């Protein structure tokens, strides 16, 4: 079966496929792909069995990542928790994966696919690379029932504590909200010994995704103490980033922010809150998302054959970031993050 390549940034058929396909996410959208291109210079590429002039009946989208440190590769998609192949037929999926493998065998070290719901079988010649937990909160029950599923001590008591402490929640996507969120995110990344994503990335996401973005900020006496960065796609609300000032953790600001986001999502009749992935050994983050009442499912990333030689260089880059970058002064800390994420993908 012939496979064709198209540019998802400029082919209107890609937007139509994303809007109509039940497994599409914010990460498939032209807006998200454009933010990746603007920030990191990644080139989006989509593969399909639909020929020129025909509506797209399927497609897999990748970004072309070029790096001397971690290897040039095709990734579906960088900085995206999951990205399902938008394919229904097993035969079409097999044809597309075969074409991707051949493409990756040229100038690239490998291709990587991060499906949420489509398992890749051994015959696809993609091998399991890494595993995570995916957390999704079902918003179809009533608001009262959703609240009842929040952990009594881990979430509900903290929400009430935030109200007693007069924690104020505001939301928007202006430069003010972006700067307040980013300042808190920097504190969190340094606390976790991780390099920060560049401010330009968040600014480009806001500019490209527009009304799909909502930034929530919790404040006490006009001082921002916690913030979350969310995106909306069709009937899903996606939590993507968060940051907080640990000196105020006892006030319950983060649970209060999520409760506000849940209430807003329910008022808009959304069906799920996608809380993203967590590392299997990150017990604190996993427990927090469990306490929000989210269902946990396995999330597996797959790579084409020949990818394993690159694990050492990726682990070295990660180790370097954790042990050195977080000790840098703010200006260099932010600069190092800008350089690191260009290779991370």
C-alpha cells in the first residue's frame, strides 16, 4: 500500500482529520505543532495512506529532531505525553509503521511513537522503550460525585484549608499570568533539579493555541504561590505544567487550583481531565493524581530497531542536567534549559 507524506502545518486536510478523529488530542493540532516549530525548529511531518487530492482517512504525525547529543530522530511527538496514530485499520497502521521505519533507517537513528490507546505488537518492529503511568479523571459524573471521589485528607481537607487561608484563584492567558506561572515553574524545576523549559516555549504555546490555553494562579495577599498551565481540545481538558512555592504548600493552593479547573471543565461539559503522565518511580506525583480521583493506566513509548545505542547519551544528558544545571544562578539556569530542551525532544 503506498504511503504519502504531507505537511500538517499547511495541509488543511490534517486539521480536518484531527477535528474529526475520536483519538485526536491537543498534541495532534496544528497549533501545538507550530509552537514546537517556532521554539525548537522541529520540522513536523505526517504520513498517510490517503493520496493527494483525497481527504485524509488516517495519519501519523512526527517531528524531525536533529541533535548531535541525543541523535537525529523522528518523534511522535516531542514534549507531548501521548500521541496516538490516527488510524483505524490494522493494515493501514502496518503500512504506515513500515514507511516510518524505512524513513528512520536513513538519516535518523530511530523513530519513536507514544500511543495512548493503540498497542504496538512485536511484528511492527517497534520495541518497548519506556513506561509511565497515564492519569485521566472522568468528568461525566455529577460535580458532587467527582468531589466525593477526591481523597478526603489529601485533597478535600486542603481545598477547605485554602479557602480558610483566603487563597484567591485567578485565571487568564495574558503576559501577567504567563510571567507569574513561569516564576513558580522555575522554583519547582530548581527544587526537583530539572532544567526549566524556555519562556519562549510557553509564550509560543499561548500565542499558537490561543483560547485553548488557560493559566490558573493561586495567590495570597496578591503573592502568587501556585499555578497550573492547561489546554483544551474538544471535550478534554489537559493539565500540562505546574509550579509552586514550597513555603506555602501547607495552604493547599495546588489542590484548590485543580478543583477550580475541574469545576470550570464541568461547567463547559467536558468529559475528561487528562492529568498527563508520571514516572513509575515518582510516588509523590502518582499519589497526588490518584488522590484527585484519576484512573491510572499504563503508557508505553516505542522505538524502532537500532535505537538502544542512544540510551547512554540520553541518560548522560539527563544526569548532567540533574547534577549541575540546577546549581546555576537564575540567568544561566534558564539559558541551560533553553540549550538542553533543544536536544531532549
